[in-house]
């Protein structure tokens, strides 16, 4: 299984929590997870991915390798988001998305179909 990871932005803690609750209530489960960390560090992002529920059937080592590869290959983006998180203050989280590539593609196609 192939995975993808990206940092999406910075979010207030309460907003992220509410979004996660709404996603849990959806009947349609995807292979896409939104993760968050209080710090913009590789360790914090890995820990957030390790907390993804086991029911996905994911290869956790491969998903973590994807996060590590993102970290190694995107230093400018990481610096940018580290500063944005710092500017936002302690009541905010760094938000990322880890996904099975096929599931992410299906979710994007589903969003496009809804907009037609």
C-alpha cells in the first residue's frame, strides 16, 4: 500500500477536535486521516501517525516512512509551518493528512462529484 503525507496548516485546538468528532460520526469511512501535533517536529508528527486507529489495516511502518520522507524532502515547507505554528500561539495545532493514496484519490473524486 502506498501512502501520502502533507502538512495542511495550523488550527485552533477546539476546531480540530470538532472536525475529528464530525468525521467519526460519518458513516462513510475513508483511508484518510487528519493528524495534529503541538510541535512541528518529526517526532511529534510520527507520534500523531502512530495514533491512527488500527482498523485501517495500514502498514504503519510504511506510513511512518512516508512522514519521514516528507520531512527529509520538504525543509522549506517545514520551516514555514514551524513559524506559522509559533506565530499562532499555544492554543493551536499543526495539522497534517496521512492517507492511503487510493483512498485520497477517491475522496477527491467524491468531492468533485458533489460540486457538479
